[in-house]
C-alpha cells in the first residue's frame, strides 16, 4: 500500500515539488534548441559517405585492347596487394583508362588512398606517351544550382565571357565548388597536307620538333655584376595561331627561311568536333555550383543569386546569366511541405487531446512536443551525431509527431484518473505519475530500440536511415525527460477543474467523456468478457487474419516494388549512338529529339492552355552521346506529371539509324543509364560467351510484359582497320613498332606541346587536314618512312583488313563484364518477379550453355534484394532488444512474448494500410514498420503492468484482466489516435515531394491503428491463455512427479 512518503521519494517527486528546477530545465532545452535551429545546416538530402577512389589515365590514340593490356591489367596486378579494396572496376576506352575502387567499410578511405597511390607509382612498365595517372578520392558534393550564360553570340565569344564569370564565381565568399562546362576545349591545330609534306620534304616529327624548339620560354642562368644579379632568359613561346605561323622550320642554302605558316594551316580555336550546347535555343555555357558537406546550400545559393543579379546588369545586350536549376527552390518547397504537415499534424494531435482531457492538461501534454523537438534539434549538429535539416530528418520529426507525446499522455491520463479519484493535490499528481513511470519509460525505450538498427547502419547509403534514427531516438529520449521531470511540476500546479456547463469546451468534453465511458461499459466490456470466455476462438480468428494477409501478399494482391516511382521535376533524355556512328548522325538524332519535344510541348499547350516545359537544355556531349534536360514548371501549374510527359515522348519518338540506346529518366529514384529498374552483370573472360549470354538476357527480358528500354553496356558497331606487315616491310628495315607509330602520327597526329593561356591548358597538335584523315582511304595512303629515308604507302608494306572492334572494355575484379539493364512498368511487373522469371528460364540455359560465364544481380535490383534481406536481420535485432527491455520491468520471460504478440499485427496493419491507400509496398515502407514495431508494444506494456499490479493487490485474475482493459482503454485509444491523426496530413499530401515519405507514414499510422484493437482484445485474451498454459504445466508436473516417485520403489 502506498504511503505519503512514497510521494516524496525519487526524481519525479523532487521535480514535481520544485517547479523552478523543472522550468529552468525546460528553458535551457528550448533555448539550446532554438539556437541550433537557427544555425544548423540545411541540405536537400543527408550527406553521404563516399568510399570510392578514382584513377584516371590518358593514353592518346590507343585502342581499348592496347589500353587494357598496357595499362588496365597492370593496374589490377599492382592493386591486388592493397588491403581494404572491396571492389575494383576498370574501364579501357579508346585513348584512356579509368578505375573505380570501392573501399571496405572497416578501412579508412584516406589510408587506402595512400596505399593505392604508392602501388600505382610503383608501376614502371607503363607505355611511353601515357600521361601520369591521376589518383583521387571521390568527395561528397552537394548540388546547389546550375547556372547558364547564354545568348545569340558565337561559341568563342561565349566561352571567353564564361571564363570571366567562372573566375568571378570562384572568388565569391561561401562558394567553394564551381565547375565550368564550356563545351569543346581550346586547341591549336597545325594541319599539313600530304602535298606540302612532299613539296618541302618534311615529316610530322620534324615539324613537331621545330615547334618544341622554337616555341619556348627558357632560363639561361644569371650574370653577376657589381650592381647585383641579372637573370638571363629567352622568351619566344607562341600563344596564338599567328605567333605559331611565324615559327621558322628550315633555312635554305640561298638564305630563304621556310616558316610554319608556309607549310601548314594553323587553326586557333576549339578541338575538332561539333560544339552544340543550347538553353531554350540559345548558345550556352554552364556552371555547376556545389557545396561541401560542411556548408548550408541555402547560404551558397543566396550568395550566387545576389552575384547573378548584379552581373546581369553589366553583361552585353542579349546575353543572360540564368540560374535555371536552383536546388534550394526544391529544398525550400520540401521543407515548407514538411513544416506545414508538422504544424497541421500537431494541431490535430492537440485537438484530439483537448477532446478527451482538460484543456490545460492537454496543453501541458502538448508542451512535450516542442520541448522534445527542440531538445533533439540542440544535439543534431554535434560531431558525434552530425545530422542536418533535410528531407529525411524532417520526415523523422513528422513520424515521431504523434509518438513523442505517448508517454506524456500515459502520465497525464494516469494523473487525471488519480486526481478524479482522490482530488487535486501534489501528492496525487506524483502518485499518478509514479504508477505508470516504469512501463512508460520502458515503453519509450522499446520504441527507441526499433530505430537503433537505423543508427547502426553502415555503408555509403547509411546517411538516410541515420538521419531518421537519430531524430526519432533523440526526440523520444527528450520526451522522457519532459514527461517525467517537467510535466508533473506543471500538473501539480493546476487548479481543480470546476464544472461550467455554459462553457462550450466543457460541454463537448463532457459529452465525449460520457460517450466514451458509455462505449466502454456497454460495448467494449461485454465484448471483452465474451472474448475472454471464448479466448481460443478469438486466438484462432486473429491467427486467421495473419494467414489471410500473408496469403494476399504472397498472391501478389499487394506488390513489393523496392523503391517507389516518384515523378521527377525534370525529364531527361539520354542518347547513345553506336561507336562507329558519325558525329553528324548523333547531331541529327539530337536535333530530331529536340524537335519532337517541342512538338509535344506545343500539343500540351494547345490541349491544356498552359505550358509544361519551362527550360530546355540541349547538349552534344561527345561524338556518340547527347542529352536533353527539360525543366518543368512548378508542380501546382503542371497539366500532367512527368510520367505523363515521358509517355507522350515515347509515343512520338522516331526511329533512328545507328542508335544504341535512348533512355528517358522521369523518376527521382531508380532508372537511368547502367542501372534501370532491373540490371544484371554478365561476368567472365570469354568474350564470345559474354556477348552471347548478354544477348540471351536481352531476349529474355524482351519476352516479359512490362519491360522496356532494354540496353547493355557493350559498345557495338565499332569497325577497325587492322594491318599485318608484309615480307617486303622487313626487307626495307621496318618493324611493327615503326609502322604503328608512323600510322598513329598520320591518323591521330602528334602533340607538339601544351601551353597555358588564360589559365587554361591548350594542346598544340600537328596532323593531316581532316579531309585526309577521316576517310577510309586515308589508311591506305598513310606514308611510312623507311630507315633509308624513302616514303612508301602503308598498303605496300602491310595487309589491311576491316574487322569488328571494341570501343570499351569493362572489367570488374579482374574479369570482363557486360551489364544488361531495363526499365519496368510497375503496374505490370516488379523487379523481383523479373529476376525470378529469368532465374527459372534464361539463367539456367546460360549456366548450361556458357560455363565460363557468371550472372550477378546489380544496381537497384541488388540494392532491393539486400534491403529485403537486411530487413529480417534488423527485425531480429529489434525483437531481441524489445524482449530484453520488456523482461526487465516485468521480471518475466513469458509476459514479454505475450506483449510482443501484437507486433505481427502491426505489420498486418501496415500491409492493409497500403492496400487501403492504394500504394505499393516498398523498401521505404519498411522504415515505417520499424517504427510501428517499437510503438505498438507500448500500450500492451502499460496494460500488462496494470494487470500485474491489480493481481498483487489481491484481485482475481479474470477481474484484473477485465479491469486492465477498462482502465487503460482511454490511454490506449488516445496514444493510438494521436499517432494516426498526427500522420494524416502527410498521408494525404498531394505534392510530388511527399511521395517518398508517404509509404513510411502509412506503415506507422495503420500499423499502430490496427495494433490498438489487438492490444484491447488479444492481449487480455493472451494473459488468460498463458495462465491456462501455466496451470496445464503445473498439472502435468504434478501428475508426472508422483509417478516418478512411485516408480522408484521398484
């Protein structure tokens, strides 16, 4: 029996009787939280840990096979001894090699980077002419904005002006990352025709050496004089085309000097190729503005926008600087959406509390919300947590909106009942709080346990779960502080409520209270009595619900889609032509797609009377690749969404000759080049088998309804002219290396030197004119100089054969790899189903027919599989932690299992919630289930604790269970309703930004709502069932023990 002294012991009693301490604690938490909220960094998404190291090597003119043999394989061999490498991906391209190294999670990337640099530097057998390897660690860069300088001027003028703007952007405060995409690079091309070479008797090497010797700045030492030292220096470096034309090549016997301009045409301009970049039809150069992980993108954006406003005033007429992609606009839209939903959710929670509790009590309970939020906000920026304000962390605040007041509701409802029974006094307030302090505390800890796996998540993609986990756990811990230390002090100072029938709030509260009490007495209590009497029937019914739900999920009535398809704010078209396609064909394809997009836009404007595309950015990226980005108008003004636009594009897309792939990216997550909705790696070193297996997978995907845009990573259509020396070549003293080098000089050219002009490095190339190089007959006409000085055509000393070639060799962990990917219509088929169909068909055939080939899942499909597998691991960890946290206060092994029996029904509720709301079940839904698992056990714990206390006070088992349901009915309903109601605004949010977080909200809201009925009915039933099992066990033991004793006499 409680005594007066019980209400004077413990931390709850001390704070309840010392309101000054409680208020000071609250004020400190609020002030720290407000300061943190004003200074915390704002980002679009959580900052990712990048554990990749990149190696890039340039080897001009080399074929992919040569790059693989001379560079890539040597890199792989050297890196084999480096510890900490999880995965090594290499690409051998025409003229370059690259390697991407994934670092193991347990290794420090910087240490691995140092070892990689040492290993690469130790390679002494790299080929001559290869540039020094560039080894760097990939860094996290936040996207802030893309700014374009555009106008109706020529590309040369625009590039020059862009360089000025680029330097000005780099000098701005708060701006630390600026990339300049100016189209083609500058180049000085010295073009010498065959006729001129014949006429003057020059070779490419002689001309290149003359440029190197005459175009130079060089120090000649110092002269010591009485007045000091005088430096001696020769300066004759040519920087522009006209200066190169005046370089001397040879002086004849009559004293005549032959200059470079006499022999060659010097072109001072851009690298060869089509330079086409336009924004809304105007020539453009573009700047990428980024931010480091320590910067707030809103600060960077504001600085750049102020600069643009000032700079536009000084630009020539017709030229504009336009921040056409500003990520802070979308960030602010998402933040405002989250804050709006948080406000309305909080308002609804307060409204529910005010209907069931005294207005002042509801206000004090709701005070826990800002205190908990600001307490969490105060700790988020600390280095050991380091969580920013972003989409994930804001959703976590919304997710915990209704949960964070649960323990305050339990405390407040218990105090409310105690005061109603015994009257208003500090002792009764403390007594009411102490009654439920233990189960309420451990209830919050079980919810925290559900989010611990998110905090413990490792890997480069762990930032998203980290943000959610830390926010929820911190909010819940501060809610414990508020409900146990601050709330009782406020409730202790409340004056007794006086009936006021004239007050509308009092009349509504009284009506609701009477209605609720009437429901408890007339509906719930008889129903609970029936359930307790027919408890095994009730158990069978609940078990049937689980089995039916599992069957519906297994039958595909609810689809699991991995990552949900969320419309993007941009629609992007990526074009890739076959490797042998002429550059003009790529350009023609790009222009045709651009024209089609403009036609669709015209149709949309005619149909709906308003535009859909705001900006159209068109770029020729290389000889075989191009891209178009369509920035859409604001979501509220769009007549159709991005998916509707991409469907119209696909419908009107023309057929193109030489096209390898055309990909439309219209969703936020998933899809795109080298990924798609499903992707598979074909691995092995037998190239014919790799190609055949990849072709079989493409054919298998093509047979599945709902699969489209099937592509692979192999570059097809490459033609190579291969030559082998004839016997006559050996008689002339020629070697294979001699012929290959001279052919390379003739077809590719010689890099004479590199100069730095206006802070940009420019190559100076010596070569044939384009008309003498880029035709098939040019190979035959290549002149080869013999050791005797004679010149003979290549076809006279070598047999030339035109064969299929390779444009890129992709290797992973030392084996060649071809990746096959495709996009899906989720209404018809899901990624895991596609993998299952292929596994049962095509993959078995490949395993039988191509023994040197392995098939691996990759991309988003691999991520989806790993997410699904880790879900069960995390569930096991959560259940173990919850069991321990329940067993401690209950001092029982069996009662925690009884309480945890509600968890499967929380998952059932989440599944049914997705069906009711019309959403597919996705990986994001699993985060909501984690939350629901922690929340649904709280009410059951409080109820079981009440029943245990009633039995200790001498009540019969049946009456204790019945009274537990009746007395805890209000608290259970309140905690569940506040959670569900608090998430209603986000569940019914119509904006595109909310599509990512809605599945999580549905899982939590419906999981808690469904588990409420389980708590009120099944938990009392299970209490009696476990008692029945205990009696049965005791009877069995009682029967068995005497039998054993009797048997011992024989």
